[in-house]
């Protein structure tokens, strides 16, 4: 089959790989119909994620059609169309039983950090991902959700990650009626967090980014006021003016690693006197949120950025919540929002490419060029 593989930092290509096969009785093999590229894939692409091996296939947001079925699978038949959560979860371990699917210990026994994840390095189990013609899906009775007959692949594709992640980001903010929410990052995750904040009762939503097209998207699609980092010298001061001069009640970090190690950090870090390896966004969030406020972190962090201004957070009595999204927990509920048009994930898809053009798609998405918000690969129809 053809698959998008990692060849080294900033280098991916589409090449031949052996077809995946059923390895355990509860596996299925999917023919992939849509596979999105995520901001999390950029951390791999940038070479930030430890133990990302050359030749591994990326892709943790996908839909597909069931082609082959292991003898233990009960709930799927050949030909079923499914959307698959990015967390691989067993459904029965201590964490899965508590709805913490992103912490499943059976799908990634080598690590105590997170569950297995498709196409996300050997740190999360070494599973090949869905940016390919075919993908192996373990624990197939647990994760995949059948696509309702009256819905298309693209209607539900973002239920695999971005919709649950953005929604969980807003939910972890503990929003109460009328709260002021600041969302850092207007990528797909931040946009969904902004829109979800309204669904959870926010009174004011402010989105922060530096890419004009994405800010415009936040204004139009998520109904947010915007702070353009290209125009504003001191984002902390601007945010602190909100909410009667107290600062936002909740700050959501939907940026993660990009805010460290980037030229922006070098630039801003000098001004802000940030320690090397600390995160611009966490610094801004902690210093701008009101006292007693909440920081919700869904941006992914790792070794290049592990320093946090913990003294300020402690003295301000903040609540910090964070984590990988527990996708499966949210799917049924969010499907209703999708159906009703309240969370129209499909509207975020700005670009589609055949799988063969995946390397170009990565370049475009990484550069945030051409108004690109969400890029989708189409391995087969
Ligand atoms: P993306 O790369 O498309 O978007 C990130 C946005 O942040 C960009 O628009 C960029 O311009 C903006 N940005 C960069 N520096 C900034 C700064 N200092 N202040 C404000 N904005 C800034 O990514 P995405 O797909 O939206 O994902 C966002 C983050 O969420 C990534 O870190 C990704 O890994 C993470 N993520 C986490 C989970 C989870 O389960 N926790 C799931 C999916 C994605
Ligand atoms: Zn993702
Ligand atoms: Zn489990």
C-alpha cells in the first residue's frame, strides 16, 4: 500500500509499505477514506517527539471502511463505515473504566504517560497511523464509531480528535455563565474550543493568534473577539483589561509546543525574559488570567518546553487542568452538536489533497499558508 512516512525533521514522503494485517483477534483493517493532518502531527514533523522512527506512518484522525475483521470482533462487519478516536483504548482497564480513554494502560504498556495513539511515535506505542491506504485498528469493538447512514465521512471526521479536544478544553475551563474566556491559538483545536465555550455558557470569548486568516475564521466561525499578535505589543496587558480589569476567568492553551522553540519565542522570550525551554503561551496565560482563574491546557508539550512559571501560578491560587482528550467519552454527545450544526467541524476543512500529495499538504499546513486551517488527505473515496 501507499503511506505517508516520517523520514526526518521537516521530511515526510509517500512510499510503498506492506499492507497491515490482523495481528490480534480484536483487530480490524480499515481502508482509509479520509485522514486529516493535525497540529499534533507538526510536533512530529518538527522532530520534537522522542522516538519518532524513520519509516513510521503518521495520522491519528481518520475515517475508513472495514475490510478485514479479526475473529474476536463482535460489533463491526465488513463494509461498515467508521470514525476512529485518536486514543487507542482497551475499554476495560482501570482508566478506560473511568472514561479516561487517553490514559488507557493496555494500549501502551511501555509508558505511564498516555494511551496508545495512532501514528504518534513509539512513545505512544509505535502504532502506524491512518495517513495511508490501510490502517490496523486494535480493540475494534471499543474505539470506532459507525458513521450514521445519513452522514458523510467529512461530517464526522473531526470527531476523531479536534471536536472532542476543543470541547474538552472548554469543559476543563469549568466555565460558568457569563465567564470571559481567552483562547490562545486559532488552529482547529482553538477554534473548536472558542465555539464550545459559547455552548458551555461563556459571556465573552477572545481568541489570540498571529495569522490573520485564522483570526478572521475565529471571528466568523467561532464568534470571538480577536487579539492579533501582529498588531499588539503586550498581549498580557490587553487581556488583563478584560473583565473589569481583572483579566479573563479562563485561559485555554491550544498552542502547545509551537509557542516554545519557535522564532517567536526567541523574539518574545528576550523581551519577556523567559527561561529557555519555557512556553510563551503558558507564561501569558498564567500572567493574564484573573486571580482564582483556570488555565486549561490541551496544547501538547514535551521536552523542549517543560518549564512553567509555577511560582506565579501557585501564588495566584490557579487551577491548572490539562490532558489528552478522552475522545470516546465525547463522541455520542458531540455527534448531536454536529448534526444540529452547532459544531460544524466540516467547515474547518479548507484543503483536500490526494494521499500522493501529502508531503505538499504538510508544507502548506505547517506554513499556515493559503488560508489553510484543516488539511485532509483522501486516500480513497
Ligand atoms: P495548529 O498548529 O493548526 O494551530 C496552532 C495555532 O497556534 C496556529 O494558528 C499558530 O499561529 C498559533 N500560535 C502560535 N504561537 C502562538 C502564540 N504565542 N499565541 C497564540 N497563538 C499562537 O494546531 P491545532 O491542530 O489547532 O492544535 C493545537 C495544539 O493542540 C497542538 O499543540 C496540538 O498538538 C494540540 N492537540 C492536543 C490534543 C489533546 O488531546 N490534548 C489533541 C489535538 C491537538
Ligand atoms: Zn489530532
Ligand atoms: Zn484501557
